């Protein structure tokens, strides 16, 4: 985190708590429900929870909020752990809300014993009806009058499996007239005869969110329980339960959800995209998931910097995807090695270069490196350049290759176009050039200064590569407020494939997880779909930063 940034409101609260001695150490938690892969919104929650704890010498627990048995899966648990570590954070303890089921059960018994919870036999429709509306108070039913003994026995029987799903619930006895609907005797437990991914068939009653989250916080001694704004009305229940149970006083703080433009972020929608095969999986590089961004070539640092930059607020909003790309570009510019790849080749023959000779040129990996390292790039008589880098009849100020015109080949020599060879259809087949032997990069005595520099590859040494060019997944900026179905706004051009590009041979050594700048083209990352004979690269971002340009003062 940058030092100059002013404190966010969570940091202000923490500093006050430390100053007042309310806490001597900070413990936060990140509490994902293992029902999907993590997305960019989770990343901002992770950066916040782990970030503030780290800043104040505290720790963060990873707690899987696995109280809802049906939607959860260990595949998700594994992916969540991988994503958090990849982002650069390490949790103190790996915990599961389901590990607290016995303690939570005992807490419920404690409430019953205090006359603060009761078993209700009403149907969910009856409960909803009795609850009233925001403008009308609710009313208690006769089940609220049950004795402590009866409640204890019924609750024990619920646990023992005596009742069917929906036959009974356990409710807190709070206030049916509260202006906060959630305080109107909220459900604490419901019956569900289903298998749980960790506790198996041990339980057939499961705690509701409100009776699991705050209590889990308290059991772990979480000092600052940070969640998103939709939990504001839950805070009253959170505080009430902690007070009545007389347990560790964790406190809840809320910040606004973060979304990105041109995408959807809810796990439900992302799951639909996966299940309906609109994308290739949770880690499709077009997905706003952490695994998708990783596969696409985004770096952990760029995501952290982005989250830090957007900060936290109290109002939900969508952040410009261009800003995220700006940070990706900024980081990759520093870290990505440079390589040459020709996307759409046209053949260049250097007439005055000796047949069969191969020169290994020293080419710097990255001019941004503190200590420059080099790779070797083979140069010989026959090369490929981009078709768009040649024009037979160029306009004025065209600085690329054209008849009679000179350009520099990056890391190599200056060449001049002498003639062109066309096929029967009139398309350019070969460009015949001559080179200036005294113009070698680094030892140029030619005195010639061509304005254009082109990337190229040696035909004999090039490796073929498939390039996957990505664009935004949806056509509308604000996908949370589009009329109709969100799937009506899928961008048909979100993926374009260049099946046969030619890459310099150093890219045979490309590694998964590393970024590459293809000169003049963009930033790319190797994809797991390819192999040594068929390299596949994903475009992370292009080179042009429209965001920085538009936002320059
Ligand atoms: P979704 O609505 O996408 O399904 P969720 O809130 O159900 O997400 P959880 O696994 O319950 O997902 O979330 C774990 C944590 O991440 C929670 O503290 C939640 O508030 C936070 N979080 C989820 N989405 C966002 C977001 N868009 N911006 C900020 N924080 C988020
Ligand atoms: Mg949730």
C-alpha cells in the first residue's frame, strides 16, 4: 500500500480501537461461501481484510462459510485457497463454519434457556405473513409461548431427526414490531435432511447465516468483521446475539460492493455462463474471476494495486475496467520480457545476405530491468514481417517498409525494399530487400536513421503459435442495470483467434504464469491448452492505455 494514501474508514476505526485500548491486536477474516470461484469483488474484500490486518501487525483467518449444505463443494474450497495465495496473501488459520456446528447448537440451547428462542411449527408462508411489512408491525403466534422445557425438548428432537424438512424452525425471540424486519424473531435453525460436504450426515438442522456468522466471528475472536453493505440491516441481529450470548464482542463494519464495467459479478450468473458453456470454464480468460484473470495474464500485483487505488466506499459502484487494465499494463511493462511475434506474416528475402548463414543477435529481455539480461535471436536471409508493415503505395509519413524505403529491423539491421514478388492473384508473396551490413544494432556506423523499427522472425527458426485475443465479455458498460436478460448483451467478439502466428524461438521456453510483451502488439501469457509443438498465448491487454490518456489532467 502506498504511504501517501489517506486512511480509509476501516483503518480509521482500527486506529481508534488500538489507541483506546479496545483491542491490542487485530484479527480479521475472509469468509467465502464455497459455492463458486472467487471474482474481482472478492479480490477487493481479500485485499481489504488481509491488507488492514497486515498493516496493523494483525492476522486474517480464512473461514469457509459452509453452513448451506447444498451448494457447496470441495472443488471450490481448493480454488479459493489457490486464488488467495496467488494474490499474495497467507491466512493465519483455515477454518470452517461447519466446525462450529456443535458450539452453535450449544449457543442455541443457551438462548432457549434464557427464554430468548423458541421452536415454531408454522409454515414458511405463515411466518412470512405474521412478520408484517416494513410499515406494519408483525405479530407473534402461539408457539412463542412455549415453555423453556418444551423448547429444549423439541430442539433436541429436531437435531435427532424426528421432523421433516420445514416442519419446525428455531427462532430468536426479539421484537416482532421492530422497524428492522430482520429483528422480527429471525430464524436461527432450519431442518434440512441433506448431506454436507464436511459433516456428512451428522446434522439435519443447519444454522441460518445470522446465527452462524457473528457467532463464528466471536468464537475466533475476530476484532473487525468486514462485510458488504447488504449486511447493514443484519448488524442489529449480530449485536443482539453477541450481547445475549455474552460472547466475545466482535463488531461488524460494512463497505460497498465493487463491480467492474462490462461484466457481471454475481456467482450465480458466472455459474450460468459456465454451465451454459458460454465461456470455457470458471477460469476462462474473459471471466472476472481471479482464476480467469490469472490465466489471462493479469498479475497479482496489478490486482492488488487496482484494489488499493479504488479504495473502499459506502456506495456500490462499478469501476472502469480500463483502470484495471491500466494497472495490468503498468506492472507488465516492468516485469514482462520482450519477444517478437508476427501475427500475419509476409516473407522478406534479404538478397545480399549470405545463403545459409545464421547470426545469433543479442537482444535485451526488458529495457525496464535494473540489470539488463539478454536472449539470442537468430537472424538469416529469410524472415517474416507483419503484412501490415508493408505498403506498395504508401501515403506520406508512412515510416514502415515500402518500395525504396528503409526501416530498421529490431535488434538487427537496416533494410531497404528493392522489389516485390506477387502471386497470380496479385497478393504480395515476397519482399526483396538488401541490408546495410554496417548498421547492426549496437554497432551501427551507417549514419542512416530510418524512422520505423519493425519486429520480425526468422522463418527457419520460428515456432507457430495460436493467439487468443480477448475483448470485454459484455457490450454494456453497466451490466447491473440493463433491461431484459444479461445474456442478451454478450459480446460476440469477445474472443478472436489467430491460429497461425510465428514466434521467435525463445518463446519455446515460455512458462505458465509469466507475462510477455510481444513487441508493438501487447502483453500475453502462455495458456495451459498448448504444448511444446503448439504454443497458445492469451492476450492480457493491448499496449495502448486509453484510461491513462483520458484521465490525464
Ligand atoms: P456473490 O454475490 O458474487 O455470490 P457473495 O457475497 O455471495 O458473492 P461470498 O463467498 O459470501 O460471496 O463472499 C465472501 C466475501 O466477499 C464476503 O465478505 C462478501 O461481502 C465479499 N464480496 C463478495 N462480492 C463482493 C464485491 N463485489 N465487492 C466486494 N466484496 C465482495
Ligand atoms: Mg454470500
